[in-house]
């Protein structure tokens, strides 16, 4: 699954023409699902109206040809509920809900936050744990408590800690999905029992990411790792500056979006451009 960028125009408004191009790019590449309005989609800097406009547009233009998951998390529980309602009304297949950032809630606060959203909006929901962004860690015991709520169906684990796979799996039912949010360890995550990846790298080389995941899911470890090694340079260099700065620069080089990005994100620093260009050439993206 791709953690999709949100292309911008020079006035920092959403570039819907480029967004449609990206949707078609991923449908053609047979990406399993688009995750719109997540971290990579600059969700934290789009307002409520823009957020809903993007979700409605993605659902309409995809026209049932690919699954759509909406990022609807916020550091305010009431705002997260409204965003999740908006996503449900737009017709998405599920919502990805990041832990409240900046607030640093307790584990009980995280539990009650996600429980409230799940109770108020009847749509499948995936927890999203990315402590490097949120300053709080949704611990496995809390995930296990939340997994008992019927419409909380999985978790995106973006810690990069592979021990979390076995720990969470030991605490939840077999039908609870575990997705990695860390490209660098993604294949090992799946080989250890994870169910898939929500990937930044898939913005650039979706077919290679999908194939590597499919091989890992089939238990073909050597083949999966061999393919993943060919795109590992992207896993590393797409985080050479804060995401989504590098991935948007790459998409510009690929001719898929324009160069605009919304403050406080800034264009990729010149000293990193050569490294990323080399990465694109090495992986066949350009």
C-alpha cells in the first residue's frame, strides 16, 4: 500500500490534476491500496475542508478500482472523529488513525482516544503508531486492548522494532492485521508474520515494492530480500530530510508532480539532490 503524497500548486493549494495522475499511476502499477492524507500526504498542514476535498476526490477518481484508506488522525479526539466521519461519508474502505501527537497522552489516554473514535464512527479503523512523530508510543498491551473493539482491525507499526511483530501477534486474534510503516525493515516485518506494508518507497517504485511484499507473504524469503535489496537505497535516502520532502522531489524528477510543498516543509536542499538522483537512476525509477 502506498502512503501517497499530496501534490501542491505554487500557491500551496492542492494540485488535483497531479493527484489524479498519481492515482492512475498506482492503479496501473497494481498497488493494493492508496493511503491518502497520512503523514506523507502532509495531513498535519491541510485544514479540515482540504482534507475532505482530497478524500472525496481520491474516492471519486479511483472509482472502485483500488482500495482507499484515509488518514484521519489528529491530536484532538473530537477533530479525529470529524475527520473520520468525513472519510466515511466520502466512501473510503478504512481509516488510518495516528496516535495523538504533541499531547503525549498516557496509555489510558491513547486507549480512550481510539475507543471513542471507533464507537462514534462505524468504519474499519487501523491504529497508527509512529512515536518518532508523535512523541508517544502505542504499546503492544494497549494495542491488544483496542483490538477487542470490533471495528479496530489492525495496526501500522512504524517503530522499526521487529520484536513488536511477535509481541503484538501473541496478544491479538489471528484476524488482526499488522502493517509495517518502516520501509527499511518492511520485508523482515512481513517474514516474521506481518500482513503488509504502508510504504513511502512505493510512491517511487510501486511494482517493486508490491512484488517484494508478495514474495515475503508467500514465505519466499531469499527472493523477497534479493528484490528489496535492489531498492534499499530508496528506503534510506527517501528520509535524507524529513518525509515527504525527498519523496516529493523524486516525483518531480519523474514528471508526476510539480515542485511545490507547503510550509513548514521546504524543498529538498541542493546538497541532497545528487544523492537522490543517483538513487532514482539505480532503481530504474527514471
